[in-house]
């Protein structure tokens, strides 16, 4: 019987019990996946907009992830999925490259540094009002690497706009896309989410 495992790499302050990670976790458990959260801590303050501190935070998180995941026998699994949020997208992508994992990656609101490591078997979710990442840079990175990009207009670093009804609709669409990706049914073209066109 094939075994599937997903690891959740949270962001700074965006823990595994926040919506994007929580619902991904629930969705995967419902599909029969083993899910392993990677709850690293101890980030420096003032990371946003500071490349040096971002690198420091990613390095700290990667060291902790190595320790937390050290007992996993990756060869036991036929399907491996790494899900990252914000700086966690750098961590999961760097971890995958370091361990040469044959895996897929879901990158929620990645920062530009993520694309130094991201694998081509990834999908990206980005809000066009994200203060942590420049939309044009994210679009260019995804285009260059052939990575599907799902954008939400006027959404911030949590993929939220402040309009609760719209944000719930966006979350539903995002999880539909995640589910399709997990099941191998995703659309390979760049897609813009939201906009009220259910």
C-alpha cells in the first residue's frame, strides 16, 4: 500500500493553526495522508524588509526542521508534499533540495528568496497587496520556472483583504486548488483567484 506524507512549515507568526495551514492539514488528513507539523520558533524581530534577518530566520528554522524531521524515513513514502507559508516556503524548499527529496511543494505567500530553492513541481499562492513580496518579482520567478501561480487581487500576506465574506470565498477556492493539486488534477496555467466569479 502506498504511503503519503505532508509536512507543514509555518511562517513567522503564521502558525499551523491559522487558516491556510489548518485547512490544508484537515484536507490532507481527510484524504488519508500522514501530516507532520514543523513548529519551529525563536525568530528575530524586524524580519520584514530586512534580507539579512530573513536569511537568519530561515537558517534558524531550517536547523530546527532538520532536528524535528530527522527520524522520518523518506524512502518509505511514495508521495511527499511540503507545504510552506512565508519564510516557511524558503525552509521547505531548502530542506527538499538539501535532502534531494522527490516531492511536491505548496508555497503559500512565498518571499523572493524561496525561488533560489523551489522545485518545479510546486504551486504558488500570492496576494497582490502582500507587503512581504513584490508581485512583479513573484510573477517573473513563477513564469521563469514554469510554476503555476494563483493570485488573489488586493490580498495581503495572509491572502486576506479585510472583507470577511470575500476572504472566506478565497479560502474555499484556495483549498479547492490545493485538493486538485494533491490529487494531481491541478490546472497548470496561471490563475487569478477571487473576484466573485464562483
